[in-house]
């Protein structure tokens, strides 16, 4: 299991080519320039692996803490981890969000995603489960006499897609 790595990058561009300098920027060793990132390979539901990268952390310690929160002590997805557990871990690992973005993610995770998908093992989560969630959300809102908007459904889906 890949334990991941923490590294520093910046958004400076080479004046001649216009390409990002990334980790090759001469100013990077100086404090206050660039931001910290982490990268890890996690198992995917199909038995393969997927690379997860996050950035924008102000310090190496913050990036390392986010990496540890994402991978956990055992690293990656624990056997039998539910979608609800994964979503709560994911939400806790998002450290560099604006307050309004964090509130929106938390409202979607706790109000829609965990109640509908929380018991499904993350390794078994399928497109049909997500479609069933949207059908249930739409049906429950219509039964209550307050239809859910298409924009709300798109935002819930966008929250679920975030990495």
C-alpha cells in the first residue's frame, strides 16, 4: 500500500514557454512561496488503484495531516468501510475550504448522502445506488409538497464527485 507523499509546488510560469514551473521553481525553497500538496494511491472499487492529489495547504504539517486523515492508520479504504464512514473521513480531510463551501459539503453529506448511501460498502457503491438516491430524494421532497430543484440535485452530485 502506497503511504503517499507530501511535496511543495507553486503556480509560477516559465516566461518563455508559459509552462508551470511546479516543483522546479527557484523561489520554492523560500518560505511563503508556493503551497503544500499530497499524493497517494488508493484502492478503487474495481480492484484497481486511483491516485488522489490535494493541494493548497499552508504548511507541510497541514498537508501531512490531511494525507493521514484520508488514508487512515491502515492506509486507503479499510475492508468493509461504509460509504457513510468514507464521506465523514473525506469531509474531515478537507482542511483548506472556505466556511461556506465546508457548510455546503457538510449539509449535502449529512442531509442527503449519508442517509441514502451511508450503509452501502464503499467498495460496492455503484451507479444504480446513486441513481436510487436521487430518485428517493426527489420522491420524498415531492411527497412533502416541496419539490427539489435541479440545481440542488446537481450540487449534491458535485459534492459526491469531489475528490
